[in-house]
């Protein structure tokens, strides 16, 4: 489903079940996969959002890639103003809806959640399952590790 206004670049692939809402610009050679929803976004050339992604009020850089199930959230739970955590404190945006700016060639692992007002630098990798808020510098790797415990099952 495409609900305009929308602009889709040459050679982009919009797969079955994608929902492109108003005010979306998708560059050339992009993939927007099944069960993806985009709203108020700019997606630069060759970005890949292959399946089960939500991207609201955001910018995705050239060749950015989102793994399956990545959510780029655009609204705070209290519906208040979005701020960006800068090096000198919080920077007000004046917006109640703003997702993230994800840099060129950034790789976001499956089932990660990018919280409102986040900035992800170019060439950065976020491990699967990461919950991110704030500014992540360029060329960084965010390793998210979970501790698992195996116990004996009792009948």
C-alpha cells in the first residue's frame, strides 16, 4: 500500500505487504520488504529494510541496513517533546514525533529498538536485540550481550 505523497527512486523494490504512508522519499536501489511501515521518512539510495520494520519520522543513510524486526520509534511514551542527548546535555527538538537519523552504511541488528531522538553514526553496527537511546558515534560497534541461564526442567 502506498499512501502519498511518496517518491520512490528507480530500481527500488517494494515488496508485498509493505505500507508506505504519507511524506516518504525512497531513493534508488532500495528494498522495502514485507510488513514494513514507513511514515515521514527519507531513505537514501541502496538502503535495505527487508522485513518487519517500522520507521517513523526518520532519516536512513546511504546503504543503511535494518535487520528483521527493527523498530525506529518516533513517539515518547508520555507524548512529550523529543530531545537528543548531546555531549553537553539534552537538546530540545521542538517535535513530538522524531525517530532517528541513521548514518550511511550503518547496520542495525535484528529486533533492535531505536528510541526517539537517536542519532546513529555512519559505519556503525548495533548488535541484534539492542535497545538504543542517544547518540552513537560513527564507526562504533554496540555489543549487546544477554546472560542466559539453563536450569533442569522438573516434571
